[in-house]
C-alpha cells in the first residue's frame, strides 16, 4: 500500500526521510519509482505492507502535526 507519493523536485529526499522515519519505528517499507524517464524525477512512492498501513499513516500524520506545531 502506498503511504506517500510525490512528483516534486524534492520527491527523492522526502521519500527517503519518510522511509527513515518508518523504519526507525519498526515499520518495513520500500521506495518505488514510476515514470522515471519524465523530468525531473517522475513519481516517487513509499510503500508498506497492507498490515502496516494504518500504523504508518498514523505515524506520518503525527510527524506532520508535530512539524506544523514547531513552525508556529
């Protein structure tokens, strides 16, 4: 199941940060790339097993909320 998808020029960096966050929480994941011929990067996805999807989504929601709170 895909828990993150981006086509931005920072997609690779974003995906690697998310991968690191998930793995540090014990959630296995992998990166997938689509349309890599397209510039600048195509589509970068972070995927997890279906059985880990809810935990992964909750972790990412919490990380975003914490980041937004720090920006205020």
